[in-house]
C-alpha cells in the first residue's frame, strides 16, 4: 500500500510485467507520460499498465490518497 500525501505531484515508473493499482481512498489524477488525457481515479478504481511505462500522479491539496 502506498500513501500519497495531500498536494502530491510525481511519477511512478512501472518496471513490472504485471503492474496493477487500486485506488483505496481519495482521488488521484492519472496521466500516462506523453499522453494528453488526464483521468480522475476515485476510490474503487482499478487500472493496469504496460511494462516500462511512466505514470504522472497528483492528489488534491485538501486530501490524501491510498493506493494498493
């Protein structure tokens, strides 16, 4: 489990063939590096990713998020 603090902005690089994430609490803005689309992922949302992909994440300034 990973806690993303309020106002978190950063990236996560996937080095694994089986990268899967579930948002447990909060809302996370998610963007694949090089893509213009930003998705808002809320609690209960699941996504998977390709190997060697980079994902930009940010969290609202008034809440924290937990991902698994």
